[in-house]
C-alpha cells in the first residue's frame, strides 16, 4: 500500500532462514536449523554467518 513492495520483499528474504542454507557451503557456515528463525547471525570472525539462539521462546514462536 505504501509502494515499497520491493523493499518489503528484500527485507523478508534477508530474514528468511532458508536463504542462509541453500547450498552445502551455506549450511556448513550457518550451522543451525534452516526452518527456525535465528535470533543471532554472527558477524565476527571466525563465526561470520553462523546462526545462534534458534530454539528459545521468541524465535520458535
């Protein structure tokens, strides 16, 4: 309704957990379930791209 559909779609894809594990390399990096929203995705070496805090109340709901 605001005319920002492309922005909304981009944000949805950025937080959609399946987009972090489409390949074997991405799965090896992400290391958490691709069907659960991760509360954290690390940005500091050596864990860049690794998900964390997946099965707690806020994320699993």
